[in-house]
């Protein structure tokens, strides 16, 4: 597709207000602007209509919700962080070098520390938070790795019955079997005529072991 076609399709996706703002120059773009340039200009305009302080309040108040996977929480935290208009995390404030790792005060470290702090404060599980706080010189990468490992261990452990649960289940099965009344003998369990196993002929009346007539159940 040509640039004109791509731009035309993009403009049709905008609502009437955005199309008017672009047409009247309220959202300024170059005449030769492609799709990516127009989207960037629209995003810049929309960001300018929102108070960054509201985004920062949302960032500082973000916590992991019950049942929310850690990666979902962490992704939302990073997205919220990007909306806060904090200084560019890729530029060092000391030497102005890109992605400087030598200066301890680089914004990359400062902003990563901010994310790390929000992970520690916002993680749902208290036991995981205690483990994070016990780590000396905790980095953002180490905090994320520990949270993921703890979540995986919790999910795996919940699917494995504890020894106490297994023992309780066995005890319950034993108690039910012990309290159940004995079953009456079935016809197949009765000895067949002539097969009492004593070497003597079976009773001609009931087919059981030889006995006197008085206790014979068939009389």
C-alpha cells in the first residue's frame, strides 16, 4: 500500500473530533507524515489533555489484586509507569550518556528502583514481601524473579496433598469400613454340595459341612 492509502485508512479509524483536529492543524503533523508519525502526534496530544499527577497517583496506588497473576500485575505497573511522564529512563542525569551504567545516579537505576519499590509494596503475598525485604541490595530484576518463583511454588504446592491430608483420608476410609455392618453371604459364597473341604460328605439338606439335623438351616 502507498503512504496515502495507509494514512487514509488510519484517519477513517479516528472519530470525527480527531479527524477535525488533524485537518485544522490542532494536532500538528508533517505533510509527508506516515502512519507511525500521525499516531505519535495523536498520542502526544491526548497525553497533553491529561494531568500526569493523576497517572502518578494511579501508579503509586497500584497493588496486585486477589487472583491476579504476578506478571499481569507487573505489566500493568510498567504500563502505568510509562504514563507518568517521569524523566527519560534511558538517559543518565550525570553524564547525559545513553543507557549509562557507570554513574550510580543514572535515571535508569533511579526509575528501576521506583518500579522495584512498587513491586515490593504492591505484591499481594505477605510472605513473598518478607522474602523480598530480606534481600540485601535488591534489584528490580531479582525482585521480579523471586516473585515469579514464589508464585510458581505456591501453585505447584497447592496441587500436592500434604502428608496430614493423606493420613486423614486413610483414617477416614478405615473408620467407614470399620463402622459398616458386615454384608450377608451371597449365594456364590456358600459352599457347594460336596465341597465342604473336610473330606466328609456335605449335608444333603443345605449342602454345608456335616452337622446334626437340629442346627441345619434347611430344616
